[in-house]
């Protein structure tokens, strides 16, 4: 007669854990709407910083030209 008591083996538990880990890592690759919005904000702030830096460089160049004449 067959026993109805089921006991998972260590190998079965390792396989299940591996499957869950792979699934979790695959889910992390997908960007959600909040992550996409955050990335867009980061890009906008970086672009604004670059524009301010460029404007500062232009002002510095103009000041250097004015003092050298």
C-alpha cells in the first residue's frame, strides 16, 4: 500500500527555490511606470544641468574676451 504522507526532498526544494529566484530576477528586468517616470525626471534634470553649465561657460568666455581687450 502506498503512503499518503508527502515529504519534499532537498533536491525538490532546491529546484523550487531556483525557479522562484529565476522568476524574480526576470520580473526585475521590466520597468514599471514609476521607474520610467523617474528615469524621465533624471534625464530632464541632467539636461537642465548641462544647459546651465553651457550658459555658465558662455558667460565665462564672454567675460574673458571682454577683459582681454
